[in-house]
C-alpha cells in the first residue's frame, strides 16, 4: 500500500511522490496480458481481462507517475515472447484490431484516466500532504484499500484480487460508488 501511496512511509527514496513511476508493463519482456496468461494457466479469457483491468487500475489510481504501455489498455500480446527487444515487427507491432476486440477494457482505462484527472487527491505530491490526507484501510488476503482526501471530498480506493466479493471493514457510514 505504501508504494501505491507514493511511498509515503519511511524511508523516502524520492523528493516527493510525483517522482515515483508506477507500472505493471514496460516495452521489453512480457506484456501484462502474456504474463498473466502464462502465470495463471487455464484462467478464462474474461477473468484474464478483469485481472488486466485490475492491475492497470492499480497503476492509474496510485500516486506518482502512471506508466501505461502502448496497447496495455486493449490487452496487447507479444505471443508470449519474454525477450522481444530483437524480435522484429512480427512480435512487437501493435495489433490495432485488439482495440475493437477489447473495447470494454480500453474504455475502462479511458474512464480511469478521466477520473485521475478529475480528482486532485489522486495526484498528491508532497509526503506531508500524503501523511495528512491518506490512510491504508486494508492490505491482506488479496484486498488492498486506502482512503484519500482533498478539498473536494474523501475517496476510498479498494482493489480485490479475489474471485469473490470481500467485505471492507472500518469505513465510515456513507454511500460509496
């Protein structure tokens, strides 16, 4: 949770949280979709899609600089190639047809980007601000949740990597969306 909140726990390796780059996929090696496909053999495609969306949402809703690899929003694949730096266009080219195939994932990521832009609490920079306006609510059993606040309101961000719903305790009585 500390990493997602820009590393606000000690020690601080950066001057402020905005210097931390958050990512789950970069240009070389497996794409997120390929890594999850290989790591979770037998997982259904809809569940892999949800897991990719979850991982990408963790990046976009974390503090720091979100790095999204081209094609990540529409489940880019390199056919399982884990070292593609010299594999050429047959492996490294973007398959733009996947954008229409996985439009729901691309739209989900687009919505998360809009949310990040709209909520200042998701872009806090200083450790002092983070200490004053964030709190870890849960970080066990496949659930990670934290609360952020700013002048516009209080926000609860919760991630559930389980296949079933989990109850999040310790929340203030309110309406959450």
